[in-house]
C-alpha cells in the first residue's frame, strides 16, 4: 500500500479526535476526498473531534465516525444549533401568548421537543453508563466520575449532573472541529500561507519526529496563523448569547454611556469586530502576517488595546471554561496537520483546480464551512510512517477509554491495530 495517497478528511478527523494520526491513510474513491460525501446529511462536514471530550468527561472514546455516541451527539447538536439561531423560534419571551399555539401549527415546538429528546437520551445514557461503571468499581479517572462521587457535596441532583455533562460535550465537540475545518479550508485556499507554515515547522521540528506543544514557542508564524484562523472565521460569530442577571451587572453603564438593563440578552458580534476595516487591513483575506506586525493583528498605528487573543472564547465571567483544553487541542492539531499533510484544492475532470468559496458557511449559532472538496496527502513516506508509529505507541492510552464499545467499534479498533 502506498502511503502517498489522498486520504479523506473523514479519516483524518478520527486522528484529530485522538490527537494522533491514523495508521496508513487508505486509498479511497475520490468522492470521499471532500469533507463530506453526503452534502445533505445534517452531520456532514463535521470532523469528529468529540472523542477527546467524550474521553475526558465519560472515560469513553469514540473510535469511528459512526460510533453511536458521536452520531447521536451531532444529530442532537445540529438540531440544537438550528433551534438557537436568532429567528428560528418566535419571541415567546416577549409575547407569552405564543406558548399556547397548538403543537400541530407550531413546527418550532416540535423541533424543540425533538431536540430535547435527542439530548436527554444522549446525556443521561452516558451518565447512566458512567454510574453503572462506577458501581462495578471500574473507574478510569474521568471527570463525570468525580462529579458523581461528590454529587451530594456539590448539591447537584441527577438533572443538573446530566446537563452539566451535556453542556460540556457541546462546548468541546463542534467548536474545535469547526476551527479545524476552517483551518483546512484556509490552508487549501491560501497556499502561500500553508507553504510558509510548512517551512517554519520543518526548520524547527524537522521530519524525524512529530511536533509537541513545547515547539509552539518557536513557531512564530504558526502562532500567528492560529490567531488569524480565529479572526477570519470565529467559531461562534456572535458568541453564545448571555443575559445580565444581577443588579451589579445591570448597573454597568460604562459601555459608551449606554445602560445595559437587567435581563438583557447580549450578543457579541466578534465577527463584526474582527472584520472591521477601521481596525484590520484587508479583513476579508486570510493574512497570518498581520499578527506578526502587531500584537492583536490590527493595522499599525491603530489602537488595538480593546482586543484580546481569546475574544472568540467569550467575554466576561462566563468565558468558555474549556478554553485551555480547547486551545491546546487546537494548537497540537494545527501543528500536526501542517507538519504531516499537504492540502490542495481538488481538481475537476479536466485537471483544473476547483475554486473554493471561503464564505460558504453553515447557518447557526456555531458555524462551520459548508462541505468543500480538497485533497489531503501525507507530505512524505517518512512522515506517514511516523504517524503510524505514533498511533501504535498510543495504544495503551486509548485502551483505558475503550469500555462499552459496540461490536462494530471493537472490530474497527482491532483491525486498525493489526499489523499488515
Ligand atoms: C438513566 O437512569 C435513570 C434512573 O435509573 C432512568 O430513569 C433513565 O431512564 C435512564 N436514562 C437513560 C437515557 O438511559
Ligand atoms: C492587545 O490586546 C491586549 C489585551 O488582551 C492589550 O493589553 C494590548 O495592549 C493590545 N496590544 C496592542 C498593541 O494594542
Ligand atoms: C457522527 C458524525 O458526525 N460523523 C461525521 C464525522 O465526520 C465525517 C467527515 O466530515 C462525516 O462524514 C461523518 O458523518
């Protein structure tokens, strides 16, 4: 089997999920080279970065894209994102009478009920499994075990505990995967940036080993490229809406003289901020170099002191609590992808590159590129071999998280570990 074969982003996503790369990328029909072979499927194009968060939370990895928990999560998540989108449901908080519209005339009510059922089945199914595993004395150190063990102390009932896990899966799955899809899109659409990043990583890391998080200190251009990816297409363009709760927050009058009343819902238009041409030169283009010129990427001479690198993770006290996990995951995956693969546009039947639309994004509160076509190849046989080697060396780490797998998952895992 040749190593220099295109692999699908789908195959790659397993690798992303597991922080290492799959063993030899297998040849696949070119229809599978795009980020999705089924553009109409609600879960298409979502590289499955949910395995990391499932392992951290429930001590259970998702080895395949078809692993039940992953499929269930993405199904629920995409429904949820649609329901949350501004305008998707009528303003019941303003016109309470709408609550009494009969279900048969209110598609939004049916959508909400379906989302709720999908979510609860997943969250409480996983929680029950973890509880049963604890009961059998088979702990593996995951986060929800700790919560379950100190449930009383923490004053958390079953309902809250189930939703705590759910919120954390949501926070940790679609977000990182969306970032990585934008990264792949940008590397493919901006080959010069890709080349510069490759040259830098080759100088610092070389071709005999994979990058580690410690390398990032010396990868100035790649750090800028990560910041530019956040700026170019923030995962949550309007962040996650929050409401002011307390009198203290309600009394905040400092924002340009406006008073933000108690109970106001606040959207933060980070997309707008990051694409403000008063602040950024040529904001519609992916230009990592801007973050080499100034700390916050703004045009030299402009005051960028109101900006922050972690703005895409939120503002105020409810900043994303998973920011460190997410940023590490983004950092290592970005370095690995740049080190390992060459990304190029797909070609049509007569060999011309198919142009990419870097503005075609899915609707919803969290967004990600619409499925796009690209070709991903290992940069050399040596690199492909190292990826394979790393995958085998990670076996013991993975095994701890392989309880309760379905027969298909077990078979997949066994097959992927079998030496050729
Ligand atoms: C989880 O366990 C509870 C209590 O034992 C049960 O009521 C519930 O139906 C279970 N939920 C799922 C999704 O398995
Ligand atoms: C960049 O943003 C930080 C806030 O995170 C700020 O302290 C700093 O002054 C900004 N840098 C510039 C050059 O404006
Ligand atoms: C369950 C799930 O969402 N699987 C998706 C993982 O990613 C691939 C490639 O984007 C999709 O084809 C799968 O449907």
